């Protein structure tokens, strides 16, 4: 099993969710986060005053899938979330040792 952690731009969330649902992803966790990477924040003007925005709003997706499906999910997120501009996000793929569905007690692939 794999855990895919992806950070994307907030306006891409619904498009990514639809694309993942089409390929068979049955669930995901979504968190609103703030962070920065290569773009190191930016400056904005509000009521005539310029100020620095050091942390940019992002969405973090956490998706647990079978190992066989991981590459397809990464590919789908990459093609759907891409705008071609700085700050499109990152994707991390981690190994999952165990998963348990609390309601039924199913484990590992069956729990997904």
C-alpha cells in the first residue's frame, strides 16, 4: 500500500477530485494548509499598503491506495493540477505498513 501526499493550488481541488474519482480512487483526506517552496511567498497591496505574504494557501491531499494504483494516481494528479506556473505543488509517495477499517476490522488492501 502507498500513501500519496500532494500539495496543490486550492482552485484545482475539485478538478483533481473528479479526475481521481474517474480512475477509481474511493476516498481522500483534504486539509487547507499554508506553506512556501520555490516561490518563497510574494507581495500584495491591500488598501494602498504593500505587505509580504510569506505563506501561500495550498491544499494537502492524502490518498491511500494499493501499490499497483500509486503510479496512476500520481500521474493523474500531476496532469490535472498542473498550471505551468510556479507553486503548482509537490507529490510525495510513502509506504504504508498497515491499514485498518475501524467499522469492520478489515485490514490492508481490504481496508482501502
